[in-house]
């Protein structure tokens, strides 16, 4: 291990021409690269002193071999100075702030002193000086004459990308450089620059550094032809123009030609630095492809920072579409055969497994748990083929390494982006399966936030024993059932699992022997319990009894189910809705299993099991629960169709009546408002009061309509079953489908935008009525009329925009938070420290509690513990 | 505006200046050097009030909804 080094200071500045020459190992004068024999030409772009890329050669500057030698810079002396594009804007600012004659910053001495002091204080405090510096530039620009030499100033026009025009003449780069050279050091400081590290004239290039060959290697094509890097191409252009420029100038060519060449040199240097400057046509390759020059290498998603430094590529990984398979355990992942035969796990032959290893090799690469490669003890890799597998298998001895194909039971990491929390990467056991998708139990969708509308997931195969041990001990699905976010189970039943449990356990529907056996046929339960009763000489069981069979023995629990109506007085055990769940000694005595009991994010039963038993018991329970719930939903039969949104004529009339009265009441409110009889609410204007009262009235109307519809939709309605059990949707969704969609809103208010004084031309100006401002009286089933539809689209669009903005904003927020906190660590003494050992918290979270390991400290829990303990004593 | 003592305010947790012995005990307890502690400026109103000097350690006792009281130490810097 290398000793970690602390960075004391980072200094940014401009490089001076002197420094460019100092760090250069060779002056490049010829545009040629290699001679006819393929040897690099001296003082050419591939000069051997710039570093080595060809294996076997040594660097002429440092003597290093390829890989050791980092490469060395060369330089090109430009015949005439050119502007560095990156500084075009700053050059403009400085140019306008200094005198055209004496080059002093055009500002009185006392002002300079004041700004300088401000900048120095800000720097001492480590704060941004940008604002102050910009103020300096703005102040200095205001002067029409220089306060020092009195020379009148001219407006300098800046024309994108690189021309500065004064009095109708274009300033040449040398003119600008001459002016900048005369700026005194004190003035440079006031402009926020450090004259020691960044003089303004260094923004104009006179010497161009030539990057080492190691960062622009040429590739030899199969045909033996050399293909040069884009940067080399660009450098060739620069040198050619530079030479032509020199020849022409020495020959005394006309000014026009000189200027043209100068412009051309400027163009080539500009595109060498940045090939996407607006206003400059990008330099192109012979094929027409734009060249990838310096700033293109760094910028953007595939650039050096985001693509190469923050982003990495890995081997031993796979990615494909996911699909559900409820027959898998929650800790398993179904891997397509094609992927299993490509990925491998290393195995080293030893005394014990030598024969097993041989049998794997003998299978070859084409019969599934086979071998793709073997590595001999001398590190030579041999590809195993159908032909040589027998032969290779015979050679296998202790110390040989084989790359065994992925097989059932191997441990792999499974991941779905965005990886927002630690449960986004969990380890699963492989189950090799046919077809082309990854299969997973739908109960593990919540931690990954996955669904099956085309989601893809990644799989990684750990290659060392250490990695496998970590994956198994820390990252298994079982270890991650409880979320550290809220301390409850994040894995659990969703959708049909919840519906299925609900249908199975609600009330005491009799289930005959045959059905009971069918429900349980996936489980190794040898005997049915005592039947609940006998009807017509046939014994029958209940769903509650069946569900009890998958609960661990000794489990005691009582809680209110998700569909509890929150009655004023809870009757607890005597609940007539079957909404109070009591489990004693692993027997479901009463109550209905719904989202509150087994659902993801809630799951009281899962939570209890995990905290009282081992994690494996909990995962076993989830496996059985998912299977039983699916049997349960199939046993009952479940579907939702358009006629599930039907309500009887009488109810429809009643709803019609409700909305009509609401409309009338709104009209009355408006009349009262117009007559000036409306009393304003405290702290509100009259207009606001009216709006609020109308919103209230219409809101109440929808609720009433919903209640009426709800009365006619009972538990025989699949929509109600889903809403009530917490599987999917809410009663509000059902209300909107069956009874009345209700008021559409934008920013919490009725819809007001549109034409002057009205929302649509269908209404009168100033109409404040319900339907003119987005009250949708129809239900989705009945269909919306055109104006209603339009208002609904307005409200719907707002919702979409909101979600789009929320996700991007909260994503960025989370990213910044995680970046700031990622290196913090909870030490064994309970303190939170960062990498330098600085204390952040003296006790993790003030109380030192791991949210996923705590058991809610409530009186209820104390009672339960006492009950548990006393019972055990009495037995 | 009348001047008021910051430490009497409801939202300001109790700040106590530690003696050198107590300071040494705190550092020993956590096995750290003084600069590894969180910092507080001498100019901080609460630090001023208890007349803390640069290099002193201040013990802050905060109310916590989960742990009743949480104790925090800060090194006084300028």
C-alpha cells in the first residue's frame, strides 16, 4: 500500500511561453511523422523524445519503456501570436478595461486600492471574487478617457468568435498582446489575477505545446498502414500553415496574403483546442467526421471526467430485460442459459476437487455447466473447445485454474439503475433458466423500484472468495428485507400478492378438502389441520387456517389491518369488519391479511418475524406467502372489467342530484358575491373567500358522489377489493371512474387561464360557475364532454410537468448530499468520522441506533414482551 | 433593542466551558486530538457569553427527541 499523501494546495494559472519552452523536450519543425522505413523523424511530430508507444523501444528523454514513460511535451514556435479561444471572453473584458495607449486599468488609484482590498479579504475567507472582479471591469469600462494619460478611448466591438474591432479596424493578436504586456502588475491584481501565475498576455499564444505521443498514439491498421490520432492530424495542419506563413513573410508577400494565412493559423489553433466553437466551422477528417480535439476529449458524458474517471467498465457482467417469476425464491434470480454459458466463476484445482474440476472440463464449452478457459500454473490461458476438452481435462492438475460456467447456486450481484440506496444492489443465487430474460420474484421489485414494462437490470459475478463472502454475508436479499430508511420491511407483497392474501383470509369462507390440498400443493406440509367444521358430512377449512400453516410457530401479534375503517371506537377483537388481526402461536385467529400484514413498505408480520426469528425464516415466509397468495387469487378468481365501474340507476340519479345541488349552491354563492352579501373569511379578500367556498362546495360534492357510489360497490367488486386491501389504487380512483371526476386544478386553484375573463370561448366573460372553471361532473366511465376533457388535460399536464421536475430536482439534491456524505463512517465506538478522523457526530444519529435493528419503543411492545415472557414461564 | 443573553433563549442549547482536565478526559475518551473535534468560532454569541478562549473545548448539551439528551463537544477557534 502506498502512503496516502495529503494535497496541500492546488494553484490554477496560465502557462507562460517561457514555461512552455522550459517543459518542452524538443522543438517541432517538420510536419512529417514517420520516414519510409517506419522510423519516427527527428523534430517531427512523432519525435522519439516525446515518449514511446512502440513496444520494445525506450524513451529518448527518460529511458522508460512504454507504460513507464508518461511522455514529454514538445513545442511549436508560432510565427505570429494567436488568441486562445478559451479566453476570448476574458480578453474582451480586459481589453475594454485598460487604456489603449498606456495600458493602465482605467480607474482612479483610490478605487483600485478599495477593490484590491475587497478581493484580498474575499480570498482570505476562501470566497468567490467573481462579483467584485466583474464590478471592476464594469467600472473601468465606463471611462471615455484614460485617467492617467488622458487618451480618448474607443468602443471595442467583439464579434464572435474571435475578432475585436476598434474604430472599424480589426485588432490583430499582436496588437492585443502588445497592450497586455504593458499592463502593470498592480493593475493585474485589481482585475482578480495573480501577475506571477497569470499575466493577461499569456492568454495570447506565441508558443504552442505539443502533447506527448502517449496521448495521441497512432494505430497500425491490419493492412500495415498507420492511422494517426486526430490531435496529430491537427498538429500537422498547424505546422504546415506555420511554415507557409513564415515562407511568405520572409519572401515579402502582400499584406492580404499574410493576413489570410494568419487567419488560417488562428483557425487551426482554435480547432486544435476546441472543435465546437460556434461560428468556427469544425475541422473535419477526410471522411467528413469532425475531429475530436482537446476539449472534446474532456467534455461531456463520454469525456475524460464523466466517462473515464467517474465511470468505469467491468467484465463478468450481464444486462438484459427482466420479467417476473413468482415460483423463484426472493433470494434467487433466473439467469438465461446464454448468459450462464458466457459468464464464469474461477475454480482452482486442488487435492479435493481435482476430479470434479476434470468433469467440468470434460463437458467442454457447449454443454452447460462446462468450462470456457483453463489457466495453467504458468499463467498461460488455453481456450477449451469441443475438440480439445478431453485432452485438456487429462492435463488438469493441482494449481490449474478453470473458468467454470455460471451454474445454479452461484452468488451474483443484481442491480437496477438508478442505484439510489443500498438495496439497489443485492446478491442473489443463480437459477439457470431457458429464454432470454432475467427472472425475479415480484416481491423484490420494491427495493429495486422495478417493474416489467421493459426494465433492464445488470448482473455481476464476483470472482474471488472474499468478494463472494461479502456478497453472501452483507448483500443477500435476506439481509436487506428491512430498509434502514424507516426500519420496516421494504420487501413484501405487491398487487396480486396482497389481493390474493386478502381474498384467501377475509371472513371464513369454507374451503373443501380438494381445494385446500390444491392451495397447499406447493408446500411440504404433510397434513391438514383439524377442519373448522363439517357441512353435509364434508369437512371444510377456512383461508385463515390455511394461511396459519405458513406462519412460524410461536408468533404472537395483533394489529389493525389496512382496510380498518377507523371507527370512532375500535372494538378490537370484536371488529365486525374482520379488520383486526390477531395471531397467536403462529395461528391466524381473526382478521384479514392485507397490505398492512404482508405488503412491501408496511408488512407487520414480516417485520415481526424478522425481529423475532432469523432472517432466513422471514425470507422463507415471504417465499411461501407469495406462492400461497397466488394460489389464493387463482382459487377465488379475479378480474377487473369495464362493468365493474357500473353503478345502479338509482345511485347514478342520486349522484346527478348531488352535483346539481352543488352547482346550484355555487350559483347562489356567486349571486351573494355579486350582491355584496358574501362575508369574507378572516384574513381573506372577498374574491378569495368566494373561490374557497366554491372549491369547498365542489369538493364536498365529489366526496358525496364517491360515498354514494361506494355504497353500491361492495367487496364483491374487484376494484374495491384492490383499493381496500391496499393492493393497488384507492377509493378515490374508483370514485372518479364510477361517479364523478371532480374539480381540475392548476397550482391548487380552479382553472382560470385562457382568454381574457374566461377559460374557453364556450363561456361568458366573468362566468364564475363550476363548469366554466374546470369542474368535471362526468365520470371516466360515462366519458367527459369536450370542455371537461380540455380542463382535464390542463390538470393532467400540470401533474406530468410536476413529476418531471420533481424527479430531476430531487435527483440532483440527492446526488449532492451523497457526494458530501459518502466518506463518513460509523466507527466501532459509535462516533461518525470522516476520512481524516475529524468527528462529525459523537454518537451516530444522537442516539446510536440503527433504524433497521430497533424495535419501535412503544408501550404496546412492552406489553407484548411481558406476555411472551410470562407465558414461557408458566409453561 | 434590548440586549438579552443568548443562553436564556429557548432554542439555544446549554453551552458549558470545560476545564483543562475535563478537556483532556474528553479527548482521551474518544482517542482523538483537539483539532479533530468540530469547531466553534470565538466570536460565536454562545461562546462569547461563556467567555471561551481559543483552544478551549465547549460542551453542548442538546435536547434530542430520540435520545433525550445528546452531548456535543466543540473546539474554540478564531
